[in-house]
């Protein structure tokens, strides 16, 4: 891709004055250097995850890498600037196990980000202000939080119609459900839980008698049969639109960053079941730092199945709108929703940061 992209830059009129690129396309920073075009590196995960990679040397210095999780996973990391006390188990999964095979790539990406002229985060300043401020105090280039970078503008367009039959079906079904009564479930499109865990989830949902909407791309028909008539299983839906529907009262999530931001934007509390990569620290943020969710299980990965009995009990407690713990969590979710929406409103942190960034690159 690098050579064709350079050729494209040479042909474009008017000439390109700034490149905005996903941080994973690290070669674009080199292209910008050769062409004397400033590059804004867009980091697609949380600020906290970037900071952990950026401060990898501190993990080594404190003898927290490499490490045996079975013996020391509960030890706390308390020395990364701006990040609250964190278990080793709650660091990105590429620091241990099979994930270490791609650790070098993440560290290489971070090293190239340092050579960019701007760093853009898809997060919201108020969600991660401590770690943002810590990075700003030492980083060589301007940092802007411009999130949440999710398709919220589409929600304002009343003419936007469902794009698939399953989308139409699920919206009609949601319209028929009581307010805040539905648990929305989406466990990732790239890598999800094991088949055995899927079976336990289906059985637990059936026993719980809680209404649910479950997105399962490849097993929708099979799971619908297993789950009974209390819920709907579909292969796809407009997730942000679903989360913002009044009948949705909770989100069982794998904690991908975009899904996390969408839930915060919608003001919906979360049940967290992270699988790998940045999902693990995202779950920690949701549960411990922001206090808008509960863990489905304490451990990460496919081992140690959560039983159907545990799932049924957890889902019933989580969706109990009258319990004190449920009310507290939902009130907190609404507070973060207001904070998130305030950031993108005129004069909010993300709105202001985006204006400032555009002003800077427009002066070139």
C-alpha cells in the first residue's frame, strides 16, 4: 500500500497538506516525513491502553513483564502516570500468553506515533482526563481527544430507515417491549466466546425469563431455538440505534472500544465479558473506574465456563431496576451519558478540540 499511496499523493490536486491516519498504518508516518506532510495519528483504542504501551519500559523495570499470571496476576500496577491501580490480569492481553506474539507490533506502532505531528484519540476527555493530562505534560506533539467517534449524527436523521430485514424486525420487536426491560447482547464479530459458553449463555437466558436481543452472526437460528420465546436473536442490527432505544436497559458486551463508547453515549450499563486485546482494560474501566457495569467473570479468556445457573442469577440481578445497586449503576450511566454528549456539543471538550485541530492544519 505504501508505494501506491505515495504515487496518489503526487497526483492529487490541490496538494495534500495533512494526512490523518489510523495509528496501525504506521508506514504513513514515514510517507509524511518523506513528503514533508504533517501526519495526525488517530489511535482507535482508549487513551489508557495507549499509555500502557507507551510506558512498557515501566512494566519491565518493575518486574511485571514477563510474568506468570497464575502466580502474580493479582499484583497491582500503580506506577503508570494517570492510570488508576490495575491488576496485572487487567492489562491488555498481549502482555501474556499467546498474545505476546503480537506485542512487538503494538510497541512498534507506539514508537511511530511519537514521530507524528498530532495525536488524535477517539475517547472523551472527561472519561480519561487524568491519563490524557499525564500524556500531554510529556508528549512531543499536540494531543486532542475528539470522541466519541461513533455514528451518532445518524440518530438525528429521522429519515434513516432500517437497512436489513433483521434490523427492521429487531426495531419492531423493541418497540413492543417495556421500558428498560431488554438486555442487549453482542459478543463481538471477530472473535467471540466458545460454543460451550454460548450454550450456557442461551440456557441461562432462557431460565432468567428476562427479555433480550442477541446479535449472533452465524448461529442466530440455532440460538433462537435454544433461548425460547423471551428474546430475539438476529444476525445483525444497528447497534447504536438499539442501545439508544428506550426498551434497552442493559448491554452484555465483549468490551470493544467502539461498543464501549456507544454504551456510554446511550447511558446503558454493561455486563462485561472481555476476550482479548484492549477489551480487558476496557472492562476494568467500565467496572472499577466508571462504575457503570459488572463483570460476568473475574478471569479473562475461554477457560472456566460461566454456568447457566450463574448467568441466570446474574442477569436477573443486573436487570432489576428496583434494587439499590441497580439504581446506583444506572444513575451513574446517565451521568456519563450527559458528560459524553456535553463533550460533542458546541463548546464541549471534543467539539473544541476538533475545532482547534482543524484550525492548526488549516494554517499550513
